[in-house]
C-alpha cells in the first residue's frame, strides 16, 4: 500500500451503520462514515480499519468548511472519484479529529 494511493470508493453499509456518506479505501480495508450537520457541513462520524475495528467519532462540532464540503459533495455526486481531492479533504477532516481516532491505525493506512 503506497501512501498517496487510496482508491476511494463509495461504499454501502448495513442499515445498522447509519451515516449520510460511506467511503472506503485501501481495497476495502478502511471504511469512513461521514454525516452532514444541520448546516449541511460534513463531519466525521466513524472509521473502521481492518485489524483495528470500529472507531466511533461522532464529531458533529468539527466539520469541513462550506467550500470543502461542497467540493467533496460534488465529487461524490459523480461515478469516478478524484482520489487526490478526496484524499486531501478526508485527511484534512481526520487531522481535525486526530485526537479522537487511533493514531497507530491512521499511520498504518497513511491517513495522517
């Protein structure tokens, strides 16, 4: 796994794992759940990592700004995701929440 290649994909999850947006990377080894707050700004809800498990974050008070949210939503509206842009925005969101997510898992999967 190379640090700059994530192969982001929209993912579907069971009904019990509620989130507005589900993404996956690293060949389905990492799943990221995102939600929209009352102002329609994206925030990190949870991340699960192969070998580490599910890490709930629910940081609805830490969210991407409006421009970044719109960029990510626009990207997700299409079928082929721009890996570079999605990586930049997801890493930004994770960095904002780094004290709430397992650092060793983030490092292993090059998300920080």
